[in-house]
């Protein structure tokens, strides 16, 4: 599975989690059965890693969502921000620009144009103001 497809599937799993009480591994398992989701190690790492580090990720989002509270964000925008912030914080092998570009593309596909612009702005702020250990 291409990384962009795996990232999109991870986003969908993270989004699904906002509606369900099950763990991400349980959501992945049911998606494999119900949707014939092809398991992928990159997809699993992104989805599971996001929720394993949710406190740090949400703190970063809260810090950079100027003028908005996280609770006011749409579930789609929040899922995209969480996924990208996981990549920015915990995947130094993925260039910052790639993570942000992919997040914006997800927003264009699954959210509104305003969401895409807002997500780009928040992630741009994160990339400028945080010390990210990227290659």
C-alpha cells in the first residue's frame, strides 16, 4: 500500500475513533472484517501511535489553535490535525513539508476549503514554532 493511501486509511480510523469507545486495534480489526481493509504497518503505526500519544498531540493542537478551542473543531479537522501532529512529533523520518502537504490534501478531500486553510495555518505554526527533530 502506498504511504498516501495508508495515511488516508489511518485518518479514517482516527476519525472513526471519535465515534466509538473501542481501542484503535479493535477498530482496525473490525475494519479489516467489515470493509476488507488491507492491513498495513505504516497505517497501523500512524493510527495506534496517534492515540498512544494523544495527550502530547492534543496539547500541541491546543497551543497552536489560536482563537479556537479544540472542542470547536470538526471531527474531520481534528482527526487530520492529530494524525499530522503525530507525524511531526514522532516520525522524524518524514519531512515536515510532506506531512503538512498530505494533511492539507486530506482536508481538501474530506473537509471544507476553510478547514484545509485552517489546518495548513495551524500546522505551519507548529512547524515554525516547535523544535522538531527532523532530518
